C-alpha cells in the first residue's frame, strides 16, 4: 500500500465524524425548535387563561368593594339610629329629675339634666326625621317645664332675703351696708348664672330675663336717686348763646379767648359765678360720695353714671370759657385732665 492511500483514510474518517456531529446537532436543533413551539403554545394558553381569570376576578373585586361599602353604610345607619333612639329612651329619666325640681334633685343635677335635654333636642331637630316629631314635641314641653321651675327657684333665691323695695339713699346716708345675701344662696345664684351664660340657644332662658329685669329696675331706681344732684350741677354748665345772622358760633372746638373776649362784662361775671358755684357743689358731692359706705361694685356703678352725666357738659363749658380767669385758677379750679381724674376716682 502506497503512502498516499494511507494519508486518505484518516481524512475520510474525520469527515464522517464531522458529518455525524452535524447530524446530531441538527437533530438537537430540531428538538429545541419543537420544544420552543410547545413552550410558546403553553404561554399562549396561560395568557388566555389569565385573561379569563381577570375577566372573572374583576367583577368579583368590584362586588367585594361594594359589599364593604354597604357594610360600612349599614354600620353607620345603625349607629345613627342608636344615637337618635338614645334621647327618646333617656327622656323618661330626665323627666323624673325635672319633675322633682332643683330643690329635691339638687341644683347641679337639675341643670345638667336641662343641658342634656337641650342637646337631645338639637340632635333630634338636626336629624329632621318625621318619626322624631312626637318626641321633639315632648322634649319642648319638658324643657319649658324645666325652665319654668328654674325661674321660680331663681326668683325664690333672689327675693327670699331681699326686701321688697330698697331705697339706696337710706343705706348710703346712714352708712349702712346694703342687705347681703347668704353665702349659700349667692353660690347657688352664681351656679345658675354660669349655666345661663353657657346655655345653648334654641329654648327660653326666662330666669336670665328675670334676673336682668330685677337688677336693671333696681339699678335705674338707685342711680336715679343717687344722681339727682347731677341735675343741680348741670345747671351751672349751661349757658345762653345769643346769635345773629352776621355773627354765629363756629362749629368744632371753641377758641376760649375769642369767646370770652366777645362777652359783655355782665356775661363774664355770670360765667365766673357759674364756675364758682359748680366748684363748690362738685367738691361737696365728691366729698359725700367718698364718705359713703358701699360695696365696690355699687360705688363703681354710681361713679361711672356721674361721670357720664357731668364730664361731657364740663368739657364743653371749659372749652368755651376757661380763659375767663386767664389760667389763674381763681374761678376755673379744674382743667379737663384734672376733673377727668376726679371722675375716675369716683368709680374706684
């Protein structure tokens, strides 16, 4: 065998092996392609199944949310019904307290009951349910009954230790203290006043009207009696102004020097006399006021009333005529700031 034939044999063998390997690879490639197709088919089926699940699960999820909302709404309605039923259910308990009255039930307990009835009335009125109309009517009657009893109780406390009529000057001139209320009654009146100050609107507060009317009547009578002297003092602060068509007093603050200059000698003497008379009467009134024995609130009330009546008149009179003695103080004892300080001291 020649050398060339020996070299051909291994080459043929290698080619055959290579073809065999190619065939194996092609076979595997075909299997991979088939497997890929199967996988794609499965993915398609899964995707289709996913769409079906979403189509089914979507409505179920929405329905679940609607059921949850419905459940919450039902709970809210039940809670609201419970709140609406509570005032009607508790009305009988409150009625027992109201019928007992503040003496037997206790003032604090009685006022708390009226507050609860007022709140129940507001809650039921806000609901605007037709079924509550009968209960609302009953609550209104009960609240009015409670307020009526509170009015009588307040009247009894206030008038029980108070004389039918009070003459302030009788106590002031004799340096007697005004008739006091006992500590216990004062405390109970204070509790009622605090309740009235914080009470809700929507029902009558006749005890407050009674208290205000009583105190206002007393205040007017006492103030009128005490400040009658202001009428006498005010006479000294009025003047008669004669005008003609060509010479009239200017509006606004008066120029005292010009006003005084335009007065006749007789008118100047009258103005001097008015200042002197006012000074004497005013000093006498201040001295008596300071010597009287009275409570701080009463003194402050009277002092403020005197100031309101006299100070504007004096300020006007001073603006026009204070130059009558050219600042010497012989007739014009008080300037506006000085007399203002005196008026303020009357209330302290």
